[in-house]
C-alpha cells in the first residue's frame, strides 16, 4: 500500500513539473511575441513621424532638388537613436514616391508627396511574416517593411514680404 502511495505521489510531482514547464514556455513565448509587436508599433510610429517631418521640410523649399535634399536631411536627423538597431528608415526617391508639383493645374494644388520606407528588424523573427518561408537567412532578411506616404501643400514663397507698418498706415476705429 505504501509503495502505491509513493508511486502516486511521484506521478503527481512529475505531472506538476510538466504542467509548470509547459506554462512557463507558453509565458515566455507570449512575452517574446509582445516584444515583437511592441517594436513593430514603435517602428510604425517612428516611420509616421519621420515621413511627416520630411514632408514638412520638403514643402518649405522652392525647387524639387532642394526639397529632396531637405527631406533626406530630415530623415537622417530623426533616424538616429536607440531604435536605430531595430528600425532603419529611408526616403523613396523614384518618380512615383517623391512628387514635387510646383505648377498649379486645374483642380490641383501645388504640393509635395513624400514616401518613406522603414525596415523593422524584430528580435524574434516571426516566421508567419516572411515573404517566402525558408528563404530568410539573417535578421536583415526577415525584416518587416512599413511604408508611409504624406502629401502637403507647398508653402507660398513667391509672395512679396509684407511691408513694414508706418504711422501713416494706421487706421483708427471710431464708434
């Protein structure tokens, strides 16, 4: 009788150990997945902020070349920091992704369109996000690519500066 109680107690200990190990492994997996999702969201927010800053900088420039240079400078200045080991952002410069429209046509406004692309490298690469399973060989190959496009009207720089107010230009209000 005592041997059977000892055997039953041993089985209970073993089953508790298996249950604890399984729960711990699932908890670690959930924590790593949460870390990946957090880095993906931070990468999305960073890409959004960089795209907006690059578009603002480009909208202040009088020519397409200067606008592209200013947008690139804005991307480089905001791309530094602790997130740079996980997120790298570049501006797309082809004609479909960087549009500087300085002539006002029918129904169109003078505007600049900037597209940025961020590559987010996850600490624990998700196999379900790979383009072609089995092709990724390093963390750089298994990056998640995020794109953001921003359009802003050009700031009018051709208007003459307002003249300084003189005493003779003042008007008085009479009730």
